[in-house]
């Protein structure tokens, strides 16, 4: 499987009622299979950039292509979302159903009737069984698969959301501050997991500079602009990126 390449050319996003654009003429190219960390102070535009890639935010100007697809064309964004694993900053797990069902639901677009029957009976469709077991084991959530997600801790919920994003072996993995609520051991494990999907393009937003340093490429946003793009920034550059917030 090959990753999806990403092209942003001169992209500007302006939210209604905001004087300052959330993204200001941002240009970034990511090769298929490349893995990078997206850093920057709160409000810098990290979440906006990730949402933009899946058509969740409409740009006022510029060009966006993901895996050659246009996220603002209905048919193309559907295709795009099918090969993308996305872990939102605030998780969107479905309350009232189990962690297992939540993890499976990310792949429901591909199900046929027998798969729906299996899930309705609390079973795992056979083609997802091995990978689900492996992910649950790797994330230490095997024993909470039957729990309703509203009974889980923040860290457990995050691991469930991560497992859901990984279940389909995505070509593109977008993770928005996925490590923020995790203790150091689980944060490191989450990064290891995110970066281990064969061939996938990976973007992880984080405000943890030392975690970002595990990536060969770090893109920094500051007040909606690219402030750095390349090898992890040194201490002086990091200070400039974060100086006075944004
Ligand atoms: P980050 O993820 O880096 O913290 P965001 O992308 O969430 O930053 O936000 C960038 C800027 O856009 C901030 O000023 C934020 O307040 C603003 N913003 C984000 N989402 C919305 C929205 N839905 N409506 C209005 N302003 C928004
Ligand atoms: Mg954010």
C-alpha cells in the first residue's frame, strides 16, 4: 500500500468574524509515505490545517490536493476519507456503545450485510478480527473492549480513537494532539504506533517539542503561517516559534 501525498499551495482560511486568518497563505508538500510532526502554540492553526485536508474547513483561497484528490469535491472526499485515519483533538466516540463497536465503526463504509449482522450481535467481522486483537493488545485495551466508552478515562478513550483510526491500515493518518492526554509511556507508544503503519503518510500535531523531535521533519505554524519546515528546530528556533503564544 502506498501513502497519500499532500499538496497545499497558498492556502488561506478565514473564519467568519475573525480579523486574522487561521491559515495565511500556507504552502506545504508532503511526499507519499512521509511522516511529520506539526507543532506550534495553541491557536496557531494546527487543527485547522488537519481538518482542511479532509474537507472540514473551506479555504478562502489556494489549492489543496490529498492523494491527488480534491477534498472539496463530494465524490472525491468520500474516497479520501475511506483511506484516511483521523484522530480528532476532541474525540468523537459514540456514547452508549462499546469500545469494540466504536473501533469497528470506522470501517463501516466497507461492510456488507453479514458484517452488520456480526456487529449487531456484538461480534467482530472476521476480516477485522486479527488486526483488532493486535491493536487492542498493543494499546492495552483488550480488557475494556466491552465497556461503554462513556465509562472510560480520557487516556483510554484516546487509545480507542487511535485504534479506530488504525484499524483500516490507512494510507493517510492524521492525529491531532493524540498524545496530549497520555502519560509519557503511552504517548511514546502512540507515536510508535502512528509511525508504524506500513507506507502511510503521517501527520501528528503536538505541542510537545521533544515528541516532535522523533520525526525527521517538523512543520511549525505560528499565527497561521509556516514558521519552520525541516529537521526538528533547535532550542533557539523553538523559542521563536512559541514566543508570546500567538
Ligand atoms: P491550534 O489547533 O493550533 O490550536 P486552531 O486551528 O484550532 O489552532 O485555531 C486557529 C485559529 O482559528 C484560532 O485563532 C482559533 O480561535 C480559530 N478558529 C478555529 N476554529 C474556528 C471556528 N470554527 N470558528 C472561528 N474561529 C476558529
Ligand atoms: Mg488544535
